């Protein structure tokens, strides 16, 4: 912990910051996510204490590529004058709320509540957060920080924006608890997700041909790429474990002639998927069920199985069980395509306290080695592993852009706090993919028949069309 709150300590020497804090230039029109005050700057004692605190916190951060705008409109400018983002403190007690403890979850809560905002490149701000979370402070630094914090007001923010956190009961990854975790996130609001996802509402990594491609084109390419990797044939029985809003099963039935079944734990997703199946006239070859993967039939009825962005909810202790159920549901000679996020950093396995509380409760990320070991233990042969790490960073940026473009509509629909939760989560995830803390793997697993995989010698057919 960086420091604990206590009563006001002894007076601390605060340097004269008149030269380092200057009046802000005229501010642009307020955007949907900006909470910049427009009052005239005044070099109050609180601002001077805040600058001293920030100087101590960020003294080892190089280069300092950001500005800080205080609640009175004054600006602590970056030395080079080319900020990637501006940290906006919306009230005099913001820093005390943010840094009473050195805790990632607390910073996220303060962002959601509006104690501070980021104007500009929010993804770039996560490098600064990493610096603060990992920096070593001496006992003298900690004492100085505590005293400076105690010179800032402990503001009452009970009226700030709030978002209900997950409250789950029972054993982790039990059937009931898994359903509650999935419902918390995916049943939030179909209309909200429609605002930033593509037309097919595919809530997973897209597949881009170029960095400037639009999300609809990239997601359509991803659906086709999955079907090519599965080498799907007309009439084959396809199972999609964690089918979301049905984008893949509808595509597989309509474009590839498959008989497709999707399962999900989300009633809201199943409702949309069923509606899309009806609209496409595919009821005879496509259906969706609300079903746990542990209830899959063990009769090898499916020719091909795919799971996209669902394995993160399974949990490390259940991964072997998950692979075993897929094995039992797949016919000999079939293949299972597993698409999911992984990490080789144990400290990121649970994505951090903010994501656990506000976004994906009980989610777990494992290394690709762990996934492959579980698959092989179930009997699968590993035929191909492909990393799409850069593609997920691009996907998340597209989602952020679309959410920003429809911010007012999203706020009216779901509330300002919800929009801030998703904005922060998506920017943070994009940052993790960019710096290789997270990866996205597509793993093709085969269930050989008498040692024969039935697969061609090359992957050439994956890249046709």
C-alpha cells in the first residue's frame, strides 16, 4: 500500500509552483467524456499542494507526456509541450480519493465516479498507471505523500456516478455462479452493445486486412476465417460453445450450409440470436439453446466445434473438464477451434480488480501452454496455433471509437457510469494487447480417427477467397 488515510499531519514544505502551473489556454467545446471546469485559474493552496504531490508521484516517470488540468482551470503542462493526454482533476479532493491507497481498483472507481477524466489518448494513460502501481517509494517518500494528501480536502462524492458491481455467491465456477457471472455482463443491455459492436454483434477479436479497416468488414472476415479453419462443409453439424448473439452460427448456416447449434448462458443473447435465426429463415438448420457446456451430449454428434471468446470464463481449474466435454461431443475425425485470450503473466490471470468487479467477474486468463496441456490431456491433437494479438488491439480501438461517437445516446440508454466503465475497460485491454501482456490465440485441435486426422497437408485453403 502506498499510504493510509490519517488525520492532518504536520505542516509540509510546498515549493512555489507559480512557474510550473500556468493558466490554461482557451478550452475547446466540451465533449461527451470531458468534465473540464471552465472557471478562471487561481493558484490556491490546494493547487500548490496538488502540484507538489504530482511532482513526487511522477518524478521518475520519463518522458512526462501528459498535462494535468486542475479543478480551477489551471494547467500543469508537460515539459515538451506535446501531451498525449490530459489528466483532468474535477475537484480539490480528487487526488486524495485516487491515491489514499495504491490500488488499481480504487483508480478505476474514481474514474467511473468522475473524480478524474482523461482527455485524449486514454490507452496511453495506462503506461502511467503501470508506473504508479509498480514504483518503489522509500519511507521518506511515503511520509511526504501522506502529508501532502492530508493537506487536500476529503471531499464527499456520494453524489458521483455509480455502477453496480458484481455480487456473486457460491463456489467459483460452479454452474449457478457461472450463470450469474455471465448474466451480470452479457445481459446488461442488448441495445447498449449494439451501439459499438458491428452489425452482427460479434463481441470478440476481429480479423483485419489493414489497420484502417472498418469493424464490420473485419468481423465478417473473421467469421469466414473461422469457418475456413474448421473446413466446414454443407450439412455438417457445427456446435458453437458460447455463441453470443448468434453471429457465427447464422453465418455458418447461411454462407456455408452447416447445421449450426449455439449455446450460451445468457437469456438476453439467446433471445437476439433466436430472432436473427427467424429473420434469416434458418430455423430448420440453425438454433440456439441456453445451456451450460457441462450439459453437452457425450455422443460425438457434432462434426465441428468452435468456441470464440468463452474459454476466459471457464477458469483454470475447469479447463480440463471443458476440453473433455468438447472431446466427448465431437465425432472422431472432427476438429475443435478454440479462440481465446491468454497471458503468460500470473499477476494478470484475473485481469485486475476493476475488471473483476465491474466487467468480467470470475474470468481467468491462462497461458497458451496451460490451454494446450489441457487439450492434450483430453485427447486432442494440437494442429495449429495462431496469434491474433494485434488484431484485438485494433478491435478494441474500433469499439472505443464507436462508443465515443454515440456517447450521448449510450449515456441516455445505460447511464454515464456504464459508459465510463466500458471506455476504461476497452482502453486498458487495448493497452495490454499492444504491449504483449495479453495475447489472442486461435488453436485448432483434432480428434483423430485411428490416428488419422483427415486434415490436408497444407493450410492453403484457409487463405483462399
